[in-house]
């Protein structure tokens, strides 16, 4: 159970701006993708907040699949081979010490143990895996995720994974900016500290995406009863 509560001053600002707490009342499950960001060993191993969200990620992914939606595992790749060049040189050359850069690059090289999705997560054959070379897979040139989603008729994205205030926030922002209806699923996201987690969620909630819980997404946004009811 997450302890996050949206600050009242943010709620007040949102209500003054748009007059309602949630931007989106319902999503068509068949046009919805759950983007699970960077749940790789390099980021997850030994980081308790990331381990804590795994049951919710699994539960929501199961519901999205059962409802006809798409589950996408988004992974960060910063080098194609251990001795190869960085795929993101401006980041590696300027935002790390030499030792930290080498560790980051080695840990996120394609095929390395750190690059793999954590074994505690349920990756299915019908899911999609999308490699990215930037914080957001939806920024121009970072991946082919946008084209893949468009080809599948996806209009809505649910965002989970790590870190809330880095890759997940970046993904939600870019999703909205290029025309997707976006939700950050609060208790499917994790950061190293509660303060970092809150910073990401409070920012996107004001102008980029809704912020809702796993239970709320399943029971209300996607609607457990909606698919069965529509078939009758």
C-alpha cells in the first residue's frame, strides 16, 4: 500500500484550472497500453521501493491483457556491446563521474545481467519489449515505440515502473505531448525516496496526465465490468 497523498494545494490548483480531479473518466481497454518502464536488474535489485511495486505491476498487467490491451516492457539500452560506444554520449560524458559512467554503461549494455527485466516480473510471450536510448521511449529518435503503438491502434497509455520522477515522468509527459491520453499509476511507480516519487507525480498531474491507483484504474478507468457488459 502506498503512502502517497496528492498535496491539497496541488488539488486546489487542478480544480481551479479544470474543475475536476480526473481528466479522463474511462479508457477503452482494447486501445490501451501499459508501459512498464525500466524494471531492469540494474535499477531494481536492492531498491526496496522498486521491489514493492512489482505485485501491483503484475496485477495491472494481467488485467490489461485480459481486457484486450497491450503490455509493453520498456527497457533502457545505453550500449550495444560491452566495449562499444555509448548510445547517449552527451549524458554519459557530462552527468557522471568516470567510475559511475562506466558502471551505468556496463549495467545497461544489451545482453548484460543488469539490462535484463527482473525475474520477479511476469513477462508474457504476447507482451511487447521496446528498447529505448533515452529517459523516454517516446522522444524523437529514442525508439520505435510510438510507431508500434500507432500500428496497434493504441490511444491511451498507463505508465508504471521506475524512476517516477525520471523515466516514468518523462514518458508520461511525452505521451501527452504527442497525442496519447496518459495516466501515471501511482502505486505502480517507484523512486528512491518518497520526496522524489511525489515530485514526479505532482508535476505531471497538473498538466500532463492523471495520477490514479492500481485499484482505481482497474475498477473505474478500465472498468472490470465494461467488456462483459458491452458483449451482452
